């Protein structure tokens, strides 16, 4: 017992103020720069000054939040649905050898269809209501989730896999106690990519047809040549997508703890 | 606690559609409660032999029995403990949860199984119950994996170069502890090693294998008293046995260099 080892217990990093202030400063400088350039007349008419976007927010924030709600709803529902479908398909592909090729091929085919073409076809089929928007949000996020989960489920250590065999573990025990925990870091990496994709998918569906949503608000603003309002909706989409990413990253920290940062390297 | 009988066992692997023999005509008997060492150059089939005993692989020829039953029966009754060269722990589980894994999987009544807490003590990791594997040194990780292998009180303990990655000093210490644990549990132990001194120090008999194809070339009975102490390694008796293993391993090669 003479071997040296770190005592058990985590070592948390204190939150650094600089880590928050630095990006904020960069952002402020960029905004100021854009404002200056616009006033100097360097920027084209299609690019508004930040102050104009702020003014648009002042006059239209009621509309903005009214349209944001359904976008967030269909993106979130699509995201959750995509996660469930990806988990089920990945478990099938990894748990049953003959299924892997068909499942992955189908996923690649679906992913290679341009969503902008698929959306109108789908709407003819299931109508242009919330279900269609959720389905598009699902399809947009599905592929990276499936690839990530399959890769994660297969990342099981060979020795540990043999150990489960020696212990005569059931399929279910192997999935729950070995494959799924092994896949979690991969799954979270995929979720971080997929969350903004769901938002984009929902937005796309609203462009094609919707009576409410950031997508349709963006189209209206565009067609009425309201440049600041258009930019406001773009900004709102960015904020929603970034928040979605941030929520997943937060969940990752909570679920994985110290494992969150070590997807690559080490064993 | 179970006798292992290996009767004219052969194992061939399919490589590029061709059958390549990894083990040929191996016959061995490991008596119940004994400690045996397998030694040989890398690639001679030591791991393959252990994996055949553990029912991870099936032999191409011959028969293996554990306590008179096929290895599959012993495996499903959780009578086999296995320690890999790498600790192979689940990184998301704490020390105690890693040791508890076999109990979780086997389920059923605890019966006379050792409690995980006492296993932690047995392998000398008290105070580290809640540490994660990444927080432990290599030697400590391997202790956890030994405790895990013992969790179901196996009748057979198979160890595949368990201390191969450790430094000499740590390895000696781990070997002494392994002997103590083996004596306390009374399990039948088979240790794969590529260190001659380790094989002689630990075992009741050292089985020497050769490569291409993997086969048994000699068995050296070790009639040294137990419990074994480190001082034993400095005795002429010990050196004589080491030399016999060395002779079996190197054969004619050894004679040539002695002459030249
Ligand atoms: N799963 C496998 N498929 C094909 N060949 C294998 C497999 N496992 C082992 N072998 C071959 O069998 C021989 C013995 O391997 P192994 O038992 O690992 O040797 P050792 O443990 O003594 O170093 C080697 O030539 C190795 O390449
Ligand atoms: Mg080996």
C-alpha cells in the first residue's frame, strides 16, 4: 500500500470572471465597430446598425416572443424525438448484427435528401401543422445522433466485454450497465451538434408553411423589406440555437461530471 | 476449489480463410485449490488457453472440464474469476461499485459471498471505496480488478499477466498479497506470466509453453514450502528451479551460449 495516489474527491475549478468578461468585451467591440461602420456609410442597406436592431426589438418584442414560442416547442419536441429514435435504432443496429447495415444505409439516405425539398412533400402528406414541423426538426437532428450513439455503443472495451460474458450477463444488463454508460460521452457530443440542428429544422419548416413561428416572422420581415426586423429574427434564432447547445452542455456536466471533458484520450 | 482438466486440447483460429493453429495437443491438470503458472514467449497461446478455460472461446479439439463439468456450466454458475492484464474497470463507477458489479449481474441471494467492503479491505484499499479508477495508480486499479474477480467467491481464478504493467517492486508486493488472498479463499489459481522468478515464486507447478504452434514443452514441479517469503528467492533451491524453467524455455539456445 506504499503506492502514491491522489486522495479521492474532486477538485473543482473556481469560476473565472475573466472567462466571462473576455467574450463579452469582444462582442461589445464588434457591436461598436459595426455601429461605427454603418454610421460612416460603409455597410450596405441590407446590413442594419446594431442600434436599429435594438430599436426593432423595442417595437416588436411582443411579436418576437409570440413567434418564438412555437419554434422552441417544435425544435424541442423534434430534438427529444430524434434522441429517442436514435437510441432505439442504435440499440438495434449494435445489438443485432444484421440490422446495422440497413439502419445506417437508411439513415444516410434520409440525411442526404435536402430538407428544403423534403419539407413541402412531407407537408402534403401530414399537413402543415405542428406534427410536420416536429418531424422536420427530428430528421434534421437524427443523423449525428445516430452516428454518435452507434459509435458510442461500439466503444466498449474488449476485456470488459469478455468480463460480462464470464459473468453470464444478460443482453439487457450488458446494454444498461456497459454499452449505454460507455456511449454517454459520445451521445452528449452528438446531442450538442443535434440541438442547434433541430432549431434549424423547425425554422426551415416554418419558412415553408406556418402561421406562427420565427421562420414565418423572418419571411414576413424579409418581404416587407424590414431589414432591422429581419436581422432581429436571425439574431433570435441564433440565441435559441446557442441556448439549446448550452442546455445540453450543462446537462452533460451534470450527468458526466469529470468524464465530460475527456471524450478523447485516456482509457 | 475445482479441479481443472485439460485433455488433448487444440485451438485453431481462422485467419484470412486459413486455419492457423494457436494451441496443439495441450493436456494439463490443475488440482483443486492449487496455484499454477503458465509461462512462455508471447504468442504461444497463454491467453488463448485461459480464455478456453473461461469459456470465452471454445476448443477446436479436446475437452476441458472444471470440477467435472464443461466450462460453460462453471461460467454460468459464476465459478470463474478472471483478471486481465489491464485492470479493465468501468471508469464511471467508484472502487466499491466496480467490485459490486459481479454481484449486481449475478443477482440472487448474497449467501456466503464476501461483502464488497471486506473485499476492499482484503486488497488493501480501505479509504478508497469512493474513488474513481482514474484517481488510482496502476497497482491500485489492479487490486480493484482482483477484488472484483473474487466478488462471487469463484472456485477458479484465472490471471492473465495481471501485474505485467507494474514496476518490479510493486509487482513483488502484489504477488505476496495475491498468495495471501489465494490462501484465504482456497480458489484454484492459474497465473499467466512471462517472468521466470514470478512463476517459481507463486506456483505449485510451472507449465512451460513454446510458440508456433503453441504447445506444452515441460512442467516443473515447485516443492518449496508455503507460505512463501521473499527471502526464498535468494536460496539455491529457488535458483535451481528458476534454471530448470529457463532451460525449458530456451532449450538448445541456452546450451549454445554457455559453450560459446
Ligand atoms: N481472436 C483471435 N483471432 C485470431 N488469432 C488469434 C486470436 N487470438 C489469438 N490469436 C493468435 O493465437 C496466438 C496465441 O495468442 P495468445 O493466446 O494471445 O498468446 P499469448 O497470450 O501467449 O501471448 C497468436 O499467434 C495470436 O495471433
Ligand atoms: Mg497474452
